C-alpha cells in the first residue's frame, strides 16, 4: 500500500476485525437490497424466485461508501464527534440505507423494517421497488441532506452545512467522476470562506474508484503527483490511501482518519484559543480502491471488479442464468452473513456496537434534519424601514438600498443563523447597508485597504453562482436561514440545482419525520430592464418560467413594484418555510408608490386595484391595465396618465400584481385566486392590457383557464435588447407607455376610430424618444423625469 | 519584477517602445469609447459637452486585455501564427474593439468607422450608445467567438475551437474573478482531451488583476505558491509575470510569450514527428498587474488604480464635476495621443505595423467567423439504416441504438469535422456503434483493458455537462459540427449557456459578415419516463420550456416517436444551420411505428394523422388523440386500441407530433402551422386529448391562440415520480392508456353515460396494474408485452 502517511497500523486486530465485519455486513445488506426479494439471510439455497425481476441500483460505488462509513463510525464514536455524512455519489443509495439499518435509525423511523429477519426482508424488497424507496440517497434516507442524483454538489453542501456550526464535522465523500464537474471543482476553494473558529469542519474524502459510468476518471489517470499537487494548490493537505488488499487499506484508512481528525482538532483549537483565524490547511483524504470491490471478479468472462462494469448491477440476468445465480449466491455468502447477523437476523453485537449511539449516529444527527434544529429569525419590524411616501410615486428610491437597511438589522439580530450569499453583487445590487453590520467572509490574505472583508462575515461572496446556491442549500438544510442575491439573468446558472432543491422540498413534505426548513430566498436584481452597463447577454427574465414548472406547493414568485412592497415581501419570505421564493426587484431609483402600511395590505392581497390610479370607481371599466414588476408598473402608470389626459372619458382600472401565483386558478396553486375574485378584478369581458416583467407567455400560461383570457393582451420581454437607455429597452420590447396606450386604443371597442389621432401621436412619440436617445445618448427629459401626478393636478 | 522565468529582456528598446505605443493607443481608444462623444483627438481642451451623458462600460479589465493583445500581435506576426483571441472578461468590450480598429478590421467591415479622426469619433460615440454597439465583446466584435457576458466559459470555448484545428493557436484570457466559477475551474482539465498532434494549442493567460466587481479574487489572495501549484496540478507549466512597472512587465511578458510559444511548438513538433502523443505539459501565463492600470490613481480621495474601484467607470461625474473632467483629460493625454495618431487621426506607422496582416490579424481570422470556414457534413443516406417495419409497432427497437449505427458512419465519413460530446453517457444512451468507428479521446494514462479509449477519439466524454456544452460551442463557432448527448434531466445544468448561445445566434443572424454556423444539436435520452435505475431527481422534461423562451427563429424541438423518425430527424438537424435543435428520444426498446419512407414524410410534415390508427376517415371524428414523444405515443395508441375494442362506434383520430413548433401559430414561429391547417387536423370543436412528453403547460402555451384551444386537454409530466416501473411512472402522472380512455369518456359529449362501465373498468385496470407492480416488482405482462394490432385482427 502506497500512502503519503508514514504507514502506521493504528488498529488492533480486534478493531480491524470489527471494522471489517461491519463493512461486510453493510456490503451484504447492499447486495441484498439490489437483488433479493426473499431469503434474506440465505437460510436456504438461492433460487431464481428469491431474486427481483428488475435489478436496479448501483453496486460499484457502494463498497467504498460502506468502507468510509464504517471507519467514520469508529472514529465518531471514539472521539464522540458530532458528524454528518454527505454522499457525493448518491446513486449508492443501498449502501447508505444499509448503514442506517445497521445503526438502528432506519427501524426507529420505520418500525416495520425492523432489525431482524423480517425487517431485513422488507429492507431488501422495498429498495428500487414500486411503492418502495428510491435507489438514491434521497430525502427518504435518514441522515441525508444530499440526494446526490445530479452529481457535483456534495462539497458545497458540506461547506454550507459547516458554516456557523462550530461543533459539526461534515464528512463528504466525493466521487472521482463527480470531481470532474465544474461545480465540484469550483467547490474546493470553499476553504477560503470557512472560518476555523466559528464554522465547523469539512473533511473531503475523494473516492478514487477509478471509473464513472463507462469511462475512467480524469483524477485517477493523471499522474498521482499531479493529483496531490492539485489538492495542495487548493490549499488542502492530502492523505492518500490506496490498495486492493483489505487489511492494509483498513489500517491506512484508520491512520488517515486519525491524522485528519487530529489535525482538524488542532486547527480548531488553535483558532479558538489564540484567536488567529488565518486560513488553515485542512486535511483531505484520497481513497483509491477498486470500483465494486468484493463484488464478482468476472462475469461472462468480462472483468468486473475494479472496472467500470461494476457501476450498476454486475450480474444482470440472475433469474434466468444459473451461472449468474450461482455467482450471486457465492458473492453474498462471501461476506459470511452467518457471522454478521444473529439467529433473529439482527446484526451481531460486535457489528451493532461499531456505530455511535443516539444522536451521534450520523443517520440520526439532528443537523441532517434541519427543520428539527431550526430557530425562527428575529426580524425587526420592517415598517420602521419603509420609505415615507408623500403621494404615489414620490419620492424616488432604490428598492434594494432600502431593503439593505432592514437586512443590516436582520443580520445584527441573528448573528449565528442568517447569511447573505452572492456572486460579488451585494454591493452592485445596492445592499451596502449590510456592511455596516458585517463583513464579507474571506480567510485568504487581506490588505489594509480592503473594504468590508473579514473572517467573520455574514455576507459570503464568491464569483460562482453554483457555490452561492450550494452553500445556501447546505445552510438551509441544516436548519438556518439565508438569501441568495444575484443578477436576474445569471440565476439560470443554477437552474438544475433549483430543480433538485425543489424536488427535495416536494418529497420531504410527504415524509413525516422531516421537519420544514427555511425557504430558499432569491433576491434577483440588476434585472432585464436595467442592464445599463451590460447588454443582451445580461437580459433574461426566464427564471420565473423555470421555477413555475416545479410543484406549486413549493414555489412562490414575487414582483414588488417599489421599495416598501419589497420590504414587506422579504419579511414574508424570511418567515416562510419550505418554499422557493423568487423575488425580483430593481436597484435603480424608481417611484415609491405605496406607503408602508398600504404596501403591507397590497402584499397581503397579492394583487389589487390601485384606486388612486384608476377612474372606474363605481362604474364598469373600459379597460384593465394590469402590471407586474417595477418597470412595467411605471410604464403602466405613465400610460394611465396619458389616457387620463387624452381620453378622460375612458374608464381605466389599474391592477398591480405582486404575487404572481395569484393569477393561477385555486386548483393549480395554493395562492391562486378563485375565479370569482379573479373575474371581479379583471372583469369577464373587458380588454386587459398586461405589462409584465418577463416573457409574456407566462401570463397566458397562468391565466389560460380564466374566463376573460381571450381578452388578455400581454406585453413583456420579447428577447430584444442591447446596451441602451432604459426607455429604449422598453420600447424595443413594446412595453413602453406609448405602446400600452396604442394597445388600449387597438383593443377597446370603438376606440380605434375615435382615438386615431392619439394613436398616431403615440407612434410619433416613440419615434421622438428613440431619436432623442440616438442623438443624445440618454432618455428624453420628459421621460427620465416623468412623475405621476394626482388626478386633481391633471384635470384642474 | 518577480517571475518564475529566468528574467531575460527579450525586447530591444525599439521593440519595447513600439509595443508600448501600441498599448497606449489601445488604452487611449478604450477610454475614448467609454467617455467621449466628440473631440476624439483632444485637439481642443476637453469640455463637458465632449463627454457622454451616460458613462457605461468597464475600464478595469481593459488595460490588461490591451497589453496581452499587443504582445500577442507582436509574436503572432513574428512567428506568422494562426491565432484567435478569446476574452474571458468580455465586459472589456472597448478594449477589444480598440484593437480591431487599430488592426484595420473594424473599418473594413464598417467603412464609416474609418481609421481617421472622423472614424475615431464614430468609434467613440457608438460604444454603449443607443443605436450603437454593446459594451461587451459581443458578436458585433470582429474576431470574437465569445461574448464573455456570463463569465466562466472562455477556456472551454478555447479548447472547443482548438479541437481538430492543428494549426490554430487559441489565446485565452481568463479573468481572475471568472476563474472562481465552477465551469472555468472545471475547464483546466480540458488538456486531458486535447491531442497535440491533431488538435491546436490553447494558451491560457490568467489575468490576475486582483479584483472582480467589489471584492478581491481568491486566486490573487491565496499564497502565490498555491496558485502555481494548482496550475501544475492541473498539468500545466505556469509562467508568472507580475509587476506594476511597465518596462519590466513588457520584458517579462514578452519573455513569457516567447517561452510559451517555443514550448507549444516543441510539444507539437514532438507529437507530430514522433507520433508520441502522450499528454504534454502545456504552458500557461499568469499575468499579475494592477486593475485599471494607467487609469486615475485616486478619485475623490479614494484609491482607484489597482483596486476594485477601477472595475467600471472610474470617473463617473465628468460632465458636472470639473475636477473629474480635468482628471479625465489628464488621463487621456497621459497616453500622448499626438504620438500615437497622425494628423488624419490614423494610427502612426509604428503602431499600425505592430499587428500582423490580412487574415493573420486575430480580429480577421476566419476561424473566428466559423460559418466562413464551414464545410457541409458528408451524410450517409439514413434510409439505409432504418428499421424494417413489418406493420405499425413491429418490431421493437431501441431508437438511439439504431441512430448509433448511422452516427458511426457519419463519424467515418467526416473524420475531421464532427464530434459527439457527452458526460459519460454515449454508451449508457446506447450509441455504442459509434465505437466501431472511433474511440473516446483521452490523453491521460490508458490501460490495456480500457475500452474504446484513444488519443484520437471523435467521441469526447467528461463528467461535466458544462464542458460538453462549452467545447461543442467552441467547435461549432469555429465552423465544425457536433452533437451533445445527455440525460434529459441534467441538460438543465447548461440552461444559462444555452441562453447565451441562443442570444449569439439571434444577434449574428443580423450581422451581414457573420456566416451561419452549424446548429447546436442536443440528443436527450434517458428521459423522464424511463429513469429505471434512478428516480425523481433524474426526471425533468423542462429543458423544452427553457429553450422555447428564446427567439423562435433559432429554436427547434423534436420528439421523434420511434427509431426511424429519430434517424430522419437527426439527418435534418445535422444539415441545418444556426439553430438550436433539441431532440428527445428513448433508448429503451419500443415499438417502431413508421417505415423509413413513411417516417421521412411524417417528419417533413412535422405532425400528421396516423391513418392506420384512426377510424375517422371520411367522417367527422368524435375525439382527437394527439401525442408527442415516444412513451406518450405508445400510451396513446394503446388507448386508441382500447377505444376501438370497447367503443367501436367512436370515431377516433390519432395525431402524432414530431416537430413541436408546428403547434405554434405561423406568426410566432417559422415552423408554425397556419390556423387553417391546424384546424383541419385538430378540428375546431372536438375534444383533443393530448398525451405529451413534458410539462403539460407547454402545449397550452403553444396553442392558446388556436380556435379549438378550449377543448384541449393535456396530460404530461406533473412532477410525480420515483424509482419504479415504466407503467407505474405513466400512471403516477395520469398519462397511461387507461387514464387517456377515461379522459376521452369524460370529454366526448354524451359518452359519460353510455361508457360508464368502461370508465369503471379503466379505473379498475389502473388499480390492477398498480397492484401488480407492488407485488411483483414489474409491470403486468399484458402491459409489458402489449403490441398494436391492426384493426382487421381486432374486429375480425
Ligand atoms: C450531473 C450528472 N451528470 C451525469 C450523471 C449520470 N451519472 C450517474 S453516475 C455517474 C458516474 C459517477 O461516477 P463517480 O462520481 O466516480 O461515482 P462512482 O464511481 O462512485 O459510482 C454518472 C455520469 C449524473 N448523475 N449527474
Ligand atoms: C456568471 C457571472 N456572474 C456574475 C457576473 C457579474 N460580473 C460582471 S464582471 C464581474 C467581475 C469579473 O472579474 P474578473 O473576471 O476578474 O474580470 P476583470 O477583473 O478583468 O474585470 C462580475 C462578477 C457575470 N458577468 N457573470
Ligand atoms: Mg468513481
Ligand atoms: Mg479581475
């Protein structure tokens, strides 16, 4: 065995035997789950009907996962550690389930899957079986905060779990295939953000079994020195354990764990006693062992153990091929189950005694059931932070800047359970006030002239949307709270991660022992309409469409039109549980429409008629001007203003939508308005001109069942843009005030003839404004300085 | 100056002076673009009205980009290299534009932006100006294949461009902020897939200016040794050039380029002459210079040069603040424009002579305008690869396996311009036949028992969807062809990259000198309905919804229902240009419905009535059963079968949709059916029960303007799933044959009373089938073995 450790043999023979027995038991239970329907303890010779008809699961990764689990059990118990286990190759579900059963946790949660022969039979049968449990380390698996289905996020989840959990050890197994993904490679640098004094420790264990599905892995095939150099470059101290002889590997691995945990303890002790929290060199373990170790060496003449052929189900035709059947039986018996399980089918005392007890069991650690350790945030009353609105539209304010002041005090009030994550956009999104209360966490070198950089930051910034998302997920899943703030367009970078989290939330809702966790909150700013410094590549409001495909019970989308509604929305989001809240808000100065109390009412309604902007009180409106989003709201009000001036007889109703899900039918979304309410607001037969923040199609999609859908006309982003002025941007997409007036004229029966002049003026106005931008490089003053005038002042 | 080079001084004074003059010229033109409306050569004192009212752009990155560009120009010319320049920090648009103007390319393409004073004025004015050009290295910038708006993809684009371009040098500037992203970190390993004999060289230049937007960067703040160690671990040989004194930096950088290019030449010579193509240690240059170098040192007392404050526009109030105005003028004059431009405003001879000429200019390199070097694929006639269909549904075949045989021959016929990229799923997606023609590219260690691994593979597999996407983009953008094959669910990993590529395609369509490139083709298999080994985390058909938000003229979505339609679809996609083609197809054995000639007709139509499955010929149908996707099609035909047997009077029309965009109105999508055609197929008033592969909402979204939309009832994936049997999966989502029959009964007027018995039977059938899976772990034999029976055999 080749290792960078001075090879010691820390284990006594008894210890080694016990570890090995436990490992064999876990392996046995893993193979049993993949293959057996019955005859769990092989009390009789294996017959085809004992075997599942469909063999589904992944063997290859499992013996390695089991080996690491066994060794962790030993040291966690010996050192009385508070540890959780993250399984990067989550397809090794049967391995982790096997361990939870050996630890007893599984049977505590599912009494029918008892720790005896009958329970073992159920354990085997249910795996990857209709009505049973999934093949992955899914939410159903106790102790898991990481399903590992979509590979790449284990290490970021681990760090997220460790933040602000000083006593926690997060052991994180990373597949060598998984290690090829961008997100995983980007995760190594997380150690720059982990504070040895106030955060917990992450112990990465790179599982170098040499293969992914059908290919060798890069990290296994580059020179060994390069691999170790790479990890050193990332700031770690690697310990390599490699071999295919179990005795030496047990010794090597035990030695590596001892060393690594000693170092972690020393690092933490040093930081916590001396106050010197400069970035330490954390250990990482590299374990190079054969894929599918202890499985069939060859099948049908093809080498399997130690090759990619071990990835899924090495013997695939057991029911029909008697040689496969024989090999399966031999394989199972090679673990000597009779030594591992007693007459009742329970693990023998020696095996059962390896893992720690109670909540020290990794599968029973409360941190892995985040809701169970969740404490509410202390939230200052947001009303105290609102903008004083003198009259609608006055003053102008930067919504995110106003929010920043409240967030500053949220941070102050919750120094140990709230973080703000972002890809270097907290300042650019104008949440600067937060830096009055905290720094950005940064453990690498700092300089005197650095601003707001410290070892203790509640703000965590790295130019990686993946890390922001993954850290926050890990943080939430272990019972804390947070916000991810990003440019709107680039949040698509984490689309697939959001999918996985939404799926996690959906499934955990149905698992009684999983407690609700805090919501995943997005604050998306620098949105599509105000990408002043950038251009087309920065314009994409499609994240809303993406999340809306997920289960209605976990998704919420808010488009607060101004500062006070943003405050109120965020307060609501930070109180909510088990949702994905998407909040989109501007950072540029814009009109404040509603006082803070009105804002609260409006947000509670989710959508509402803005009476002060409408003139249809007591009568039937001729047209409904609806809007959602800050820029569309301003254009809508400007359009209402134009209509009021030029067509004073026209009865206009202005409706603003904050909570987009209100538009859906009740039957589709818990926030959905009843048809009756919807019809009351939007009428059943009047034209609706809807100015929407994102891709117009979504509004149709949400409302296509509503009575008045046929009269709905939506303006939004139609994928036109470049680096230009704000008003040019809305014009490029026909969302501007003039075009909205044209839309009204074109749609209100009878108006076309009567308002032909106005229509033509509107066309000319667009030309004039366009032309102005081309000449002067900015918006015409009447546009840039437009303010809402109360009606009295309009029609004196 | 500290560097790992033995510091030499390769430049003569004249060379250094010329380089520096060029650099100053580029910097001057950069600042001019950001600030000036007029007075481009500062012939008169700078006045507020010479300055743009909105100052938009990014200065910080620009001097570094210019410096690298200048040095590259020198060596490209000296060595007569065939080189392109990729700008990771694409927000440095004005820098690259400045260089293209100095090279003359810009004026050749835009004669009004001539290389004289008037042209310079236009160059300045148009930048980030309404009606002008974007602030990024967007498609409008000659020589760019990489906009760099969304950070992280420069290095993968570079490698993609280098593949199969043995003579090309791809210089790739990577921002140190960009280098924090997961995709970028995952890109370093690309050297494992780059063959020094048959691929070109990538020269990464890590631009360590220390900052991103408002934070220092990780790579700048970790110990210098760690950084170099990291790059060595990734298999590179790093050359570090650092300093803030321009003379030594010029010398150091020139030395680094000489060394790096010598090494590249030696590596290539060695591989190409000896045939030894083991993985070399490619050079990488690390350039550590101040952010915003040569810009204002301090503004309003705050340090700017060398800090993050230099990121955007250092002097932001020039029109109103006279001190800012003064500083701007001093800044501009510090470059000594009078030495750099002649009386006409053209670059002086010395400056103009630095860059190479003609197509050697990086901005004029034809590889960076991929369409201009694109050669068609030689495509074998797919008809020769089709499945012989005896009668509809017979035989069963694995669609992707059939396709694999054709792809094998596409690979054979196009050994230098076609590649298949995938995250280790080519085999699992059953495209194995390709390995009869080629290997997988892999330059790290290989073993004897490795399968289909070689230095020359047309298949490129790495467990990184990001790399697959980025490589393919780089490959396509430089005029070649390819396919990305992935599991359907995980293609969301690259959602944001697809956005960027779609935007690139949209914009380049409008740029006359940009020639169309080959389409970006996705083959998504292991789709939502057949995730047998996995479960819920692997089930997501939402990528279709994602792409459909992009401009209609660049997006195509195909759902071939069987092997022959898949063949025909792929043939079409590989011939197409400038699209994003999403093809979703199964890998599991399934019925072959159409012979290859029928398949060709059906695909050409895009959707059509399957007459052999319908019984409404010559009469009005009672119901339309529509379907899209392989699994929904099978369930629909099974439902038609049930209806035929149990309700022989019912007139059923079966419609299959291959080309999803046909459903949209003509006005929305170029493939859209006219309303007349649509109404003919789908009727204007009969119930339509639509069995769809993905989220049902999309079908509503595509058809909400059609006459008969009110009668449309869609079944699809409603986010329910786990590890279970195929039929249980469709039942979980109410997409199964029995439920479709129920839907018909519920919707055809008058049927509910008449068919109450059948409806109840269908409910019972679902129970029976569900129950069977729970007992036996597989689908009931009548389901698993169901075959379509021609009508004659049904009603003898
Ligand atoms: C992002 C992503 N892409 C592709 C897959 C398909 N996949 C499942 S397992 C696997 C190989 C994993 O290899 P490794 O991480 O080494 O795990 P192990 O060898 O321990 O099974 C792949 C590619 C996936 N699960 N996630
Ligand atoms: C994926 C992504 N996230 C966030 C941004 C916003 N952003 C624009 S520039 C920038 C900083 C870039 O820093 P660096 O790569 O070092 O470039 P440079 O310092 O040369 O400007 C950021 C975070 C982006 N463009 N892309
Ligand atoms: Mg592996
Ligand atoms: Mg930088």
